């Protein structure tokens, strides 16, 4: 009888241990490999339109959601936009893909002054296709559109480690900005990013701005940051998508994510880089955001040097990574005002 009890206890402990480890890996996967099948995190992907892309990223959210029509063009139309692909290498020798879109009008193409570039940096699980929605917007504002694929996303190299929330992705942004400056000498750049892409952009901006540039010309002139995340710690503590489990379990899941992803989130949190971002920056958020609240995003805006925040707005419409979709005209006017402030 005693042997049977011991056997039962041992089996129960083994079962509970397996459940506990499984829960840790589940939480870890939520951070490292969110929103898309695991296999797409392991190799170059097929770029295609998902339900979220059709209804949210490209959808007209001005009257709420889900959208029944696109803002400017549909996701399926965006797949066939005229564009040219390029590759550069980041500091880890990974190939990073980016596209230059032929979105300019004939008059803009023939302009005597080189038109600026708008480089879009997508969020976690995204791709350059997320930036294609701005094809017409960029032309309306007088920019040629470019969009990249962060490492482990889209057509860029995948190392199997998943998302690192700006820690490694900052190198991808640096590599593409350097490539654009070499490829289009004399053309100014506006960095336009969302969610994890904003984390990568803030970190990259701090590095790029610390360099000595010829004649004092900056590698980019301004930032547009959508629903920024100040740190992974802030994200897991406050996100509406936070699992309903004890905080200790979440902390252990984050620890496991760092071990599996070979990264230390706290050491490369955008909050640490923000004080070195000295270009005009426009922050925008939506109250209808199921990932990061405007209050959390504000912490990053508050960390920028005095005078660097050009404008900060919280809108009632739009979703996470789709704020423009809720009020395109107002957001475009803000970006136009931002760029005009640099020229004047």
C-alpha cells in the first residue's frame, strides 16, 4: 500500500512539473513567437494577406471596427505594388530585406529637389507589407516610400531565436538606414515605426545620432512612433493581453524567454536609449489598443530630452499598429507639420 502511495505521489509530482514547465514555455512562446505559426519564425516567409491585415492594417477604421473597406488600397492590391527589393547586412551578417516603392507621381519624379524617403519599420510578426498601406499617403506627403523586414520576419534572414523587442532588431534598422544613405545620398529620411518596430527605432536612433556625421548632417531627420513600448517589463506588466496567471510565473516565463532568445531585455530597453534621441518625434496612440496603453507609451515620450517631442496625440479610433487607419487625414496633417518644422 505504501509503495502504491509513493508511486502515485511521484506520478503526480511528475505531472505537475510537466504542467509547470509547459506553462513557462507557453508564456515564453507568447513573447518570442507571437501571432503567427512557429514555422514562420524559422525561415523566410511567403508574404500574404491575413485576416488582420485585410481588416485592420489596411482597413478603414474611422467608423469603428472591423473594417469593411480599405483606407486607400486593399492588402491584395498592396501585394502587387510597383517596387524594387534590396538587401543589406546587419552587424551579425544577416541579410535584411527592404523595398523601395514607386509611389511618386510624375511631377514628383521630375522635381528638381530630391524628395525625402519615408522608411516604415513594422511591429512584431509583421513584414514590409505592413508598410505598403502607406503607398498613397507617402506620395500625398511628398515622400518616396520604403519598408523593411526586420530579422526573423518576412524576407530577411531568420535565426530561429524569435523576437527580441528592439535588442537585435535595432541593428536591422541601422543597417537599412546606412544602406539608404549610401544608395540615395542627399535624400532626407523620416523613420516611421510601430510597436516593436518603435522599440528598435528608438534604440537605433540613439546609436546613429551618436556618430560623427559629415558636415553635421543627421542620418535621418525625424521620427514617427506609433504605440511605443518603453520596455519588455512594462509590456508584460500592463498589456491587456497579459496571461491571467501569477506574476511569479510570468517572471519565470520572461526569464526563460531571455535564455531561449539569448537576449537580456532590460539591458536594451528603449527607455535607456530615449534620452539620446534628439530629433523631433511625433508620438501617436489609440485608446482602442489591446497591446499597450497610451499611459504606458507616454513613459517613453517622457524619457526623451526636453524639446524632442514634437507632438503627442491619443486618438479614440484605430487599433494597435493601425492608428492612422482611424483618422488618416489628421495623422497625415501631423506628419506634414512635423516635416515642415524641420524645413523651416
